[in-house]
C-alpha cells in the first residue's frame, strides 16, 4: 500500500507473507490504543506478540485478540508466559488456554528457564501438528553465554521439529542474545549463524533503530524483524524502503547513489560569519 508512485522502492511481498515479516510487541496497549494502532499500521504488521506475561494482566485480552485477527494480524502469547506455565507443571493448562483463546500461533522459548533441548523439540513437534510454532533460541540472562555451535544446532533442530521460524533472542531492550550489552550486533555470532541457517527462517528481535538498520543493510528490505514498538512500525517500514536517511542509498541504483554522493562531496562548505 502506497499513496503515490516512486521509483527504486524495493518490492515487499503482500500479506500473508513468509519473508519481510514485522512483529510488533504489545506490552499492554489499551483497547482504544489497539484500535488506533490497527487503523494506522495493520497493513504493515504481520504478527503481534503480547510481550512476556502481559496477557495475564492486560484488560480486554479476548477483544484485543479479535481486533488483531479481524485486521489480518496474527497475535500470540509471549514465550515467557509459556515458560511460566511450564515451570509450574501446567503445560496442558497452557494448551487449553491456547484453545480457549483460539490462537493458532504459539511461541516456545527457554530464555528464563532451562528446558532440556530434546524436550523442547518434542513440545515443538507436538504443537506444530495443529498450530504454527515460533521457537526462540538464546538466553535472557546476559551472564549465560551460548556458543555459536549451540545456536546453530538448536536452531536447526527446532526447525526440523516443526518451527515455522526460529526467533533470535534480543529481549525487548535489545541488549542480550545476538546483541552485545551496548546494543550493537554480535557480528561474529550472527555471521556464524547465517552461514549455516537460512536467514529467511530466522526472526531477529531488533527493538532499536540502529539494530533494524544493521539487519536491513545486511539482508535487505525483507528481513524478518521483531519486538518492534507500536509507534515504530511505520518508521521501520520507511527504513525497509530506503525512505529514511539511515538506508537512503541502499536501494538506489549505484550510478544514482554515486552521483548524488559525489555532488554532496563537491559542494563548497558555506562560510558562517562570525557574530
């Protein structure tokens, strides 16, 4: 959807799509805020995650689920809520909750607790029989270091078990998992992952703008990105399309970009008179 024609804009697949997915993180929007978000950004949003355990306390949960689904957005419960049920021995109660809420998308994670990986894959396999599964890899604890080898082996095993996408942990702050504590990308880890796992099968949690820019420059407009704040969905789409300064030259033909950059470099600096 666009309001006018502009050349050299990268092509974005139509919804429902398998690549270029945008996941918004709902951390407790009110009903009116949800309606306003849908009015503004539903055409750009594929998935909505009710972050961590917010679905336990947020008001009008079932009405919000219906609003999202009616707008062509797939909502799901945060992986931390699954872990809260699992840690209490209430897995079957969690499955019944998914049924009651009529959610066809589910996240399986072990970022806060330790689940034996074979057991995690069994859960993925079971749930993937009648639901779409997103499984998350990586710890939320910055003190727990997961080796690149384990990142790759776990991602591959979870995809083989039936996950639609594997989520690369970054948290809502973007400072763990595939990111360093200062928010910059863990380049060596990411390069190790993408050399062995198809990037189109990964959804990268990237809440910060500099992280979104980094992934777009690496993978292009149709990288899968998640943990996007509601007010950042449209700005993210502009990054994807080269309509913000950070990615302005990414999708222009090289002769255009080179010429424009040369013109700017040839411009004489304007002298400023001393007061």
